[in-house]
């Protein structure tokens, strides 16, 4: 029997299998190894082991000639992703891994939300993972301690944000509440394990305050151009011209500000955008209670699926299932989405942080849920799972590029506006307000980290250099997010350099790619067909996205 040839796809999927065996967060997210009770290995050895797998995959890929265009796409993605991952690792950025969202310090809890919880065997794995949480945080503490020794630290703002999050987890007794859902037979074991986890979280929070924060004193909030470019490559899959992106975002800001002013007039004649925000918060449509808003958002996604399927998309049966949930206490302030397992046994889920509120104005939430749910994140990432058999499993999982995903979700919001789903003034104002937020992100993310000057014609502190305080003032002046959201957002940008710019830059690539395809095909352009081809090509970085979309 002839030996099967080695392809980029086979190397990519072999790499995925090795990472899945090594990393319980990945295996749990993918929905494999359901009995696994390991926690994340956040020790130096754990990070080094993951980096070594990346080096081995790159070495295996080096001599391989891709077999056809699809294999070439896979090879290019694998090489770019692993090279970007290793650049971050070799610079020691994993030694300063603190931020308020999307990092290992959140994953030690998030991993439980991906676990099956139907049987005694499922809950036995939960109990084991709870018992292993203290070891994960001990490894994390050792890695951060090495960062202190090497002078590689997160800014005090990031350490304080994580300490606050962990304090919120313990105050809400989250692990005990999660364990309380377990089977009666295992409840004593689950309760004891939950107490261990809660104690470990409390101890880690105390260590951050007592030891890490004093060591981090004086560490600047901004990371500088070199580290920013490295982080932005990982988040966008592109070597960006930051000065061009900064200038383009200012042009977008002025355009969006004019649109918002016009829409505010429709919401409340004579009102400024901020006056329209206050009017909508106080007198606009509101849903009472956490369960009320959860159901309302579920219905919004269900309605979108019914309206779009067969007209603008062909939505596969498993993709039609998506759940609306309330985010657990101690989450960051922004809504978020988690994708389905590869086999769809766990559905895609949207999460709303309530921030202690009891009533929920909906003027912003409609556009946000088109972004998080359908036709945004859920439709793209679930469709990737459907397409996995034609691509590689790597291209639809570990190979994902944040700017591609966030760019699609922002494109999806605009699509719903184009299709007439946001004609009601409050909803359209909410859409424009969210577009403005994503535009502001590009300006202040690049501006704060690089300490850039504010343009002379900006109308806002001309000539001054960006600081977190100026960024907060800018957001308050031009976006309708509540104060706690703005504070959380500033922490997020400073702790996750280069990620927040991917929304608008990714949307720009998606829109440019579609426009080029329309020009190329003319009257033969079919939007539904283009959408399905675009959503079935898997992950691409911004270096390749617009060109690929143009050729569909």
C-alpha cells in the first residue's frame, strides 16, 4: 500500500492533534477528551512545551511543496500563525500575561463553561479539574515571578484588573455555584473541590496585590512600537502600517461623527449624540431582568436566522442552534461569544455581562447581537465547523485570526443595516454608536501604546499625546457606552495591544474584498453565493483576506 503523501493540511492537523493532547483548554473547547480533568499548565514548562510544538510543525512544513491552491492556503496560514506565535513567546510576553479578558488567567474558569455536565462521569471530570485549579494558578504565579526577575511585567493597571476580577469570582462564590449544578452522588466531592478552587483564586488575588503590584510599579501602560507590532501581527495576520491605520481611523471618526449627529436628530430633534444616548437610556425600549433580556436576545437571534436563511445565506441545520446566556460574575464588561464544539454537541453561545443592572435598554444591543450572534460570530465560526472536512481542522480552530473574525462581525452589523434591519432610529443610532466605538478603538489603541500626537484638526486636545485619561475622556465625549464599560475597555486595550484595531481594519478588508468581487463579476455577482464561499474558506490573516475575497 502506497504511503500517504505529506501535505500542509496533514501537518496542520497533526499539529492540532498534538496541541489538543497537550492543552486541556484546546481539547475542551474542541469538545474532545470529555473525561479529561486537567487544568491549564501555566508554568514555564507548559509555555515552552507549546512553543516546541510550533517549532516542530514549522520544521515539518519547511521541505513540503503544497499540493494545489487549497494546500498552499493552508501552508501559508500555518507558517504565518506559528511564526507569529513563536515571536510572542520568544520575546517573553507570556511572562507578563495579565489582562482583563482573553488570557490564561480567565481561562482557568472559562474552561468549565465548555465542559459537558450531563452525567456522573462528566461531573467527576469537573471535580478533578476544580481540584487541579490551584496547581494551574501556582504555575501561573511561578511564570509571573520569572517575569518579575527578568523585568518583563504587566502594568499595574492590568494586575489590579485581574485581582479585582478574581475578587469578584470569590465574592460571587462562582465555583460553588457551578458545582451546585452537579449530580447528588458527587455533590460532597464537588463542594469540597469548589472550596479548594475558590481559596486558590482568593490567594492568587491577594498575591497580585501584595507582591506583583509593588514589583510592577512604574511599568508603563503603553507597550511601545516594537512590542505593539509583534502583538498586532499575532492579532491581525499582517505587518501593519500603523501610521496609515491611525490616519485612516481619524478620517473614519470624522465621517462617523457626522452620521451620528444626523441620526441623533432622528432619535430626538435638536439633540446631540450624547443627548440622544441619555434619551434612549432613560426613555427608550427597555427589558427588565436578567432572564427577560436573555430571552429577548435569544428571540432576536432566532428571528435573524429565520429572516436570513435561504435569502442571504444558506444556514445548515446545526448552525441554526445558538444560545443566549448571561455572563458569569467577574467577566469583562463587553459582551462576547464562544463557538460550538467541532461536532456541535456544544452549541455556540452569546454572553451578556449585566454589570449589576436590572433593566436593559436595547438600543445598542440589537447591533451588538447581530455582531456576536447572527449573522456575526456565530454564523462565521459555526460555518467554519461545517467546512472543516473540506479544509483542515486547523484552519477552522487554532488557525483563526482575530481581525478576520471581528472584521466579519462588524461587516455583519453593516450588512444588517444595508438589508433594512436597522431602519428604526434607535436601533440605527445604536449601530452607528457601535461603529464609532470600533473606530475610536483604532485611534486610542495605537495612540496610547505609541504615545502618538492627537491631530491638530481633531477638535479634541490637539497636539497632546495620548494617555489613558485622555482616551477615557475621548470615549466619554463620542461614544454612548456607560462609565464601567469605558473603564473596562481602556484596561482591555492596554492589556491586549493590537487586538482592538482588528475590528475596523478587518471590516475594511471584508468590504474591500466584496467590492472588488462585485466589480469583477458585475451583473453575475450573487451576494448569497459570495457570502457562503467567504464563510467556508476558513481563517485568513489580513495580508491575504481582501485578495482572497475578491477572487470568490
